[in-house]
C-alpha cells in the first residue's frame, strides 16, 4: 500500500496532538514525515507523541518553507494560527504540495480567495478541515430537506455550551490572529446549516461580550466568551446560533441543533448521541440513528483524493469560504453594535 508522505505545519493546535489523538492516526495510507513549529518545546512534544503512538520518527523544522523544500513531502496539513493559513497554504501549493487547511480558511475573504487561487494555479488539491460536514446524520438532514419532508426551511439553530479553549491554543485569544471566537468556532455550524438551508446569508445581527474570560490561562483576551447570532437568508429563512464558553472540562460539552420547515421539524442533541428526532405536521414522529462519517472522514478523504489523482475532497474551497460569511459579519456586528450585510465583507 502506497503511503502519502505528509507534513504538518503547527504543532500547538488541538488536532495535532490533543484533539482525539494524533492527526491521521486512523489513516492507513499516510505517513507523517515532518512537523514544523516555531516553538522548539512544541516540536519536541509533537515528535514524542508521533513516535510513541504511531511509530513515526518525524523530522522537525522551525521554518515551514524549509520543510517544504527539504522534507520530501507530497502533502501538508496546515494547522497554524488562522491569520497564517494563507501564507502557509500558498507557499505549500506553490511548492507543489497538496494542502489540507484547518478551519476557518482564513480571517478575511480576500485571504481565503488567495488560497483558492493558488490551488487553481498549482493544480494541487485543497482540502479543508470541516469535520462536521463529513457526519452522515448532518448530510441526511440535507437529503430529507431536499426530498421536501419538512417543507420549506423556516428556521435553523444551534446552541452550544462548552469549556474555553486550551492554554496551548494561546493565539486564539487574540482576534487579530484568530478572527475572534465566533470566527474560530462557529464556521462549523454555518457550514452545516448551509447544507440544510441551501441559500446565501444576507443580513446578520449579533450580541456578545466578555463576561468571564478576560485573562484565561493568564492570557489577555479580546474575544467574546458568549454570544447570540441571528441571520437571514435570501430564501426568507433565518438561523440563530448561541455560543457560550462558561463550562469546564469536567462538565463536558453540550450542543443542540434543529431545523424547522413549513411541514415539520428535525432536532437532535449530543445527550442522546445526536439521534435525529423527526416530527411532522401530519402527526408522524420517529427517530433516525445515523452514526459515522462519509468517505472515512476528513483525513481519509483527503489522502484518498491525493492517491486517486482526480477526485476532489468533499468540502470545496467555496464551501469553506461560505462558512466564513456569517461568523465574519457577526464579529463585526458585535464590534460595531449594528446589523451587518454580508456584502460588506472583504
């Protein structure tokens, strides 16, 4: 079995060594050849983790351009701070490497577009780390909406209560680096709701502030730790997302989703493993248990596309860009205390 020689840029993110294990841990046809980070202590930790859990004796680099040039790679996973995704990704694509770029794509539409343009010029793959897009149950809701089961979509929502970001992800607390808490976190939710609503967002109003985490882990923060976001779509439907970082690791992480149509509703939450609860206006009620991922999830899909040479990753650059629209507008709405039209975004 041919293994895709892959490098990682950024060893301080949750997914690299902390988010359910080492990246690509369950992907058989990949080998991690090299890791880059500008902090030596993080490089040492990543090297230890990949050796301990996967048996990879990885090369380490302090400069990603040097890694691209010397490490004999075919692909790279870009997981550095959000405001560096463009530089890291464009350099990799220009060097002839396939790129899996972590979400959010970038902190501005202009910078996200620069990544897409570089991918087109290079002819290399550009995948995006939108793992929720791969979950079968979320895609199933899109299929049910497409079939007309619940009629026209009227409202969709997500309410999430979670713990704050880990200390190692220190850059996220600076909005100039991360784009803000909503930009960093809720792009996932709007990516999913795009599947259900199938319409472009128009106007956004958000309210949020810092009620607790002014100096989390001793780090000065300017990102909100709670917010409500409401947005309208071209087709007349609307969405609302609430995000709250007041929880702790001991309390866990709770999340609820729902979509209501003219003829019924579908709701689910993580207290019962996100079983879909369908309730129709004709009186029918039933549950759908749809676990698992399509295409084997982000990591397997990306590697399979590299090996195939023709197939594209499930999440396209356009989808990644669209997932930024409401979060970016929400961040601006909170800052300027006004309704924001997504056409204002750059």
